[in-house]
C-alpha cells in the first residue's frame, strides 16, 4: 500500500516546487513607457541627425514574446537650408533570445521586427517655398535589451533600421537660394533609430 501511494504524494507535492511566472512577466501583462530617440538619416534623405521623444505601451503575448505599440515625434535639419518633422506610429514584436530573467540589474536581450506609418513634413528655413508633406508606411527590424530595475520597471535600449515602403520626400537648394521639394520613388532608403525608454508594468489583461 505504501508503494501505491508514493506516486500520488509525488504528484500532489509537484506544485509546491514549480515556479509560477510572476504576473508582470506573464502573458497579458501591460506596461507603459516614455522614450527619447535619435534618428540618423542616410545620405539619400539629405538630412542630418534628428532627435525626438515619444511614448509606448507593451502587451506581452507569451513568456518570450512581447509587443511594442509606439508614437514618436522627431525634428531635424536638412543641410543648412531646410528642416523636417517626422512622426511614427506603429508596432513591433519582441522575441527574447534568453529565458526571462527576474533578478534586478540583469539584461534581457531581444530581437524585434515591425511596421509603422510615417508622416514627414519639410519646409525651407528662408520661408520662400511652400512646405510639403507626405504619408508613407515603413518596416523596421533591429535588436535591444531591457535592464531590469525592479520587479515591474525597466530601462530599454533599442537600435533598429527603418525602411520606407512609399515615396520619399527630398529637399534641394538651387544656386539662387530657393528650395524645392520633390518626391522620389520607393527604394531602400531609410534611417537608423536609437531609442532609450523607461517602462512600468501596470496590470494584466488576461
């Protein structure tokens, strides 16, 4: 009889040793954050580095899969004759390359990919040309890491490259000083984005 009950006792004691994932790391956890960003435009776009800020929230889908939903606003110079403002609104999927870590001051690296809608507006510094704007969509991919500050807080550093799928907007300065804006066909032109964000987990949806 003793040997017959042994498997039953082992089964009942298993939950005592199993480690349940904390709710703030489990599927359904929702966090919000603020971030500061730098946008490094490539040579084809004719712009220098732009800086900006934005916000985001995350919805975790699985223990090693998270999502980012974000909005960013950037401003930057186009040479010394124009400037531009860019807005990004979109989403990314994050895949954690290592098992989730619970300890504070540990890194949680991940790769990401996603899509966004992009609005660009450019205008001349001398005000001689009517500003021009356009909407397009873009895809982005890159990598990043969380630095766990506490059970529900983290700092995140992300680097990603964004490629525009629609027409690109360019500014040109003529010898007489006038500025012209024109759209170019879609290509592989884009920009490198770097984000630093602070995030806090609020609640769990499911």
